[in-house]
C-alpha cells in the first residue's frame, strides 16, 4: 500500500453530512479525502491543497455546485482539474448544464460506490501520470 502522505487528495463538496461520510467511506482506503460543505471553504481548500479530483454537489445553499464549477474553470491553474458533479439532479438538461459549467463527469445520486471509485481512479491516475511526466 502507498504511504498515506503519498495518497492523492480528493475534495468532496456537499452540504449533506450523510453524503460526506458516504463519499469518505467509499474513497478513503485509496485517497486522502477532504470535505467541505460550501463553495467558499472549497475554494480555500483548492488553493491550499493539491487536489487530484474535485467532487461537487449541485444543490447547495449560497453558491451552488454549477457556479462553483464555473468559478474553478475560470481560474487558469485549475483549468485541467477533474471535476465530477455528484448530484440527485438526473435530467438530461441538468447533465448538459453540468458539462457547460465545466464538469468533467456527471454522476447521479444515489451513486454506486464502485462506479464513484472507478471514475475518481480514472482521473486521479491521469493526475498521477501527468505529475510523473512533469
């Protein structure tokens, strides 16, 4: 197993403590999982931590996940950051809005833990290989 200080970091932004725990339980064996329950804390975290994958809920009080996604995409240093929208909104139009906001992937709740781990792994592995190549 990789030493804990070598684990890639995933930031999960969701205002539901239950969802946060579920995401943490699903991913913590393989990744360092940081949690935020609002957009401002999330922005602060991505500036201060090296985030491999960002998981965003769409429906949050204040600044929602779509707006946060657009904000992150407008910051040059985060243009390539994989962003996975993780939301209960599952209509086609919602998915289009997520991709237009800059989401890399769009996964609906309730999610399958294996599917979430696979998607995060796919983007985290890319982040790892691009770090190795730089």
